[in-house]
């Protein structure tokens, strides 16, 4: 392990197969960052319990699916450990210590947790663990003494809590933790096929594992401009799903295509056909590697076990330091 390189901790919940929104919103960024940082990539399986503690039976399998997508997209386990949070129990120990160093009122002010609770109708009976998950997240990050955390905007309030906890611990006991920076994802969220947020529960996703036929079919059915009846009607690229994909995956031709759409020269069907092909090409390599890993699940499990032990080594060292700083243990 190279200690001169700055460190990153990246985490994702194991919700199953990853979609294009996860790719653009997170994974693509991680792949770029692993070139310059020493990255730890974590499947946040304990975090799945925050909103659905009763449904655990798919978590293990989904964690493997996520790692398969990570590997297929280009995360390199030689460069950066890929591991599962609950395999490194030290996260829970540090979470316990941190839980004493933050007030309930502070946690209740977290806008992301508030919004999540509202969306899920959980406001009245939020669990203690749900309210406190940013504290677990702080433990995830600080147990590796990460210098930075790549996240989307919604997760930025949690990184702020993480920084506060680092400062608080360092002040109360002694200097152990860095204050990690937030690396905000550059690209705005990719819309789903229905122009709402791409989300598994909405059935509006293109998955990294989709076959070319499935991609073709989905893109042809995507939401476009409802005011455009004939091809010769002027189109409205703003708010069109196919344009959002175009902007991301074929930016060089965007200006021209926009002009043709507005002038009624490029019809939606033709544009969709082009975009479907572009996406099929873009995902070809990922799909190919995915087929390999799906057929070599034992290799994936070995990669995870190796990542677990690399992560555990660092986590144990940090916990020893933590207990020493607290004069405990
Ligand atoms: N809470 C994050 C999410 O919902 C997942 C996560 C858990 C995470 N621990 C993390 C992200 C640590 C970054 C760092 O997406």
C-alpha cells in the first residue's frame, strides 16, 4: 500500500444491479479517482438496515452483484480494496464511540435524513439507527483516515458531520483523525426513462447489465417531447431524456443535433435509434466483463475477501489508536 498517496473512502449501498444513474453519478468518478488516490471501496451493507431492517435476505447476494458491476466498470482491486462493511466489524466499534460525541439535536437537523424520512413516510417512527446513520458513515470514512470522500450533493451534509466528529474526537482525546474533504460528483444526475430520477423502485432504469436488445427497447420507449407530434414539428431539447443522455455520452455532436431537432429535421425516433446505439457501444466493454465475472463468482468472492483483509488491517490499527487515545481497552 502506498501511504504517500492521499486516501479516499467511497461507499455505496448494495441495492442490487447498478444502473446508468449510479454509473454517471458515482462509479465513473471513482474509476477516475483511483488513478490518483489510494481508494477504499466499500459496500455499505449495514446501511441497508436504516430503512428496511426486516428485509435482509437479499443483502449478501446484492453485495456481490454490486462488486461485479464495480469490477466490470473498471475498478481495479489491485489498486484499491473492494470490501464489504459488515466484514470489518471495527466500523461498528468506532460508530459506538462517535455516537457519544454528537447530540441528537444535531442529527435531527440533517436535511438528507429528514427528506428521506419524509419520502418514506417514516417521520413519526424513525429508528435510532436511521437517525444515526451519518455517524456510522463518519466511522466508515474515518476508520481509514480518508483525506477525501466522493459523494453526490445529497450526501454532503453527512461529510460535514464526519468532519465535526473528527474535530470533536481530536479535541476531546488527541489528534487521531484528518478532516476529510468532500469531492462532489461533477455530472448532474441522469434522468430515468420517464424523465424522473433514475431509481430502481421506479422501473425507469437502464442497467449496466442490460442486453443490447433491452437497451434498444428501453430507449425507444423513453420520454421525449410530448408536444411534438410529427417529425417536422420543432422539437424542444430541454427536458428531453434522450438529450440528457446525448449530453453525457456524445457531447461533441450535441450542438448540431440540437439545431436539427429544433428545426424539425431530426425526429425523435431517429434520435432515439442513434442514442440507443451509442449507449450499447458505451456499455459493451462493461457487459463483456460482466459476463466473465458472473461466470466466475468464486473469483469475485476471493477479491472481496482480499479487500476485506486489507481494509481490516487498517481499521484495526485505527481502533488501537482510538482506544489508546481514550486510555481504554
Ligand atoms: N450513505 C451512503 C448512501 O446512501 C452510502 C455510504 C455509507 C457512504 N457509508 C459511506 C458513502 C461512506 C460515502 C462514504 O449512498
